[in-house]
């Protein structure tokens, strides 16, 4: 299987490693500060011992916050190479099999997970098999353990505020990918002991963007402009990358016709639709504690959410892709997918016309074992801004200019 797993057994705790890769035009540049050899720690490729790998990263739907990503790597431990009690005479890694060691999982040299080991779970069958499983988490686990300072922040853009919080959390500048942000945030003094990750997510909620750890381990803030850009989607099904199964949802799970959004130290914006409420009953969506600097942007968000969610939608919710048998190019495209990436999915039923839908990627899951690699992609229907000349997002009086 074209999967590789690398551990930094001798690396100190903290941070997320991007590994130097020989001959790579980006990661193989000597003296670069982002993709480093790591000084005195050793990188150990354990791919030959891998039995199973699973990865899960993202959120449940576009209205939810991105959660900490996780991965599980099960290794053949019959020789006790991955048992910290084995002693260095048996395993050269025995003294360094510890939590918070960096790990990176790749497919065809495309990282699909970068994080740290949270737990080592070792199993022995008396007189038989043995496995050692590394349960891994991404950088959210580290940000979730620190608090933001109580100093009053100035009025600033959402992207600038994200940078300030990451500075306070001592997150490396080389491990960031931060959009400038569209909204202006109020001067704000966070309460004492406010969790850094929770505060970053509140900034993201206010922006109606996304904050997540990328597959390469970068603390990533995507503003609403980036999230509404569907000009270059990854095409799945139809003439695109083959898909093996599709799940469709049509109901009231994402139906909201009474919207209330509230900002700290300010007003409340309420938007509702009587026609939708008459047809489907009242379905409420509330957003509290947002950090807008004025009520105008609050009103705009309430209006956008109402327009987007007041009617039920027929949506492609999930697709599966079998990586085995795909071309190397298609495998690399799927491996490179990240949270919020734009997708265009086509389902071709046995009877009737094809169904095509644009969507935002919410969650990526990899299930890998010898001879099998299945990727499950969960998504929300696209919320693209108006795109001039687009047959999908360029219809006057139908599509929005964005907000």
C-alpha cells in the first residue's frame, strides 16, 4: 500500500512536525525553516510494521466547529520494537516510545495527518501475536491545554486576532496558514483562564469561517471569502474521480427559519421567515457571544443564515472513494483533500438523469489495511458567493453576492 508512517521518537514534546523530504521541491530545500530535519531527533519510518491505519479529521457539518483530528496506527509488535518496557537491547526506541512524539501519515507522499501520539496501547496474545497501537491527535490537543491572556485586544480583523491568540499560545509562526479575515472584531478582554482553542473557535464563528489543523499540521484560519470560493472544485463521480457509494439526506436536519445572533457588548439580530415557519414549523438557530464590532455585520450574518437554511435541501451528505485501483494522480488528489475544500459530486443512478451537487468538505476519514484503502468524505451543500458567468453560482435574483 502507498502509505507511509513516520514517527519522531527522539523529538521533545510539543508542536507539530513537517518533515524534510529529500528531492522534494518544497520540503527538500536546504536551510528552510518550515520543513526541517529536526536537529538531534531521529525520524523513524515504521511503514513496514504497519497493519492498520485510520484517520478522522473535520466537523459534522458546516454549522459546527471543527473538532480535534485523530489517527490510529496499529503496528506489528511481535519483536517488541514498540514496547517501552522491552529495553534498548531489544528495541532501539524503547526509551523514546512516549506520548507527544510527532507522527505524520502520508499517501503517495501527500500527508493525510500530522500530529502527536496521545497514547500507546500494547496487546499481547500469550504465546502468539502482539500489536502496539499509537492513538494520535492533532494540534488541537495542544491548543486546548493553554489559556489566552487577559490583556484587552484592540479593534482588529479576525485574522489579526487569530495571530494574537496563537502568539499567546506560543504556536510557531511557521506552522500557521491564516487568512486576513473579512469581519472587524471588537476590542475584547477575554475572561481569565479562557481556553485558547475555544476563543479561536469563537473568532471563527464570528467570521463564519473555519479554524482547523490542516493535514500538514498547520493552524489554519479560513475566512468567509475563501469558504465561498467554488471556482475550482475537486470533481467526484461522473467524469471525475470514481466514487463507490453515496449517501443522501433530505429533511429538516439543516432547516432553520428563526435565526438569533448575539454579539458581546452589543445587540441582537433576529431574522425569520413566516412562509417557512408555516410550512415546516418553527426551527431555531442561535449564535451567542460573537465578537462583531458593530450590529450591521450581525444583521448581515442573520440574514445570510436565514436565506441559506429556511428551506429543506436535498443534499449529498457522504461519498466513499476506494483508493485501490485509482491512478496515482487521483490518489494524490484525494489524499490532498482538506477540511472546507470545494467538491462537485455527480451521482448517476441506474434510472433517470444524473444528480450533480456542489459541496463543502466537512470531514475526511481514511480506513487503511493491507489491500484496502477507503476514504469517506462527508460534506455540506455549497454556500458559494455569486460567481460571474457561472451556470451554478451566477444566476441573478437567485445566488447571493456573499456577505
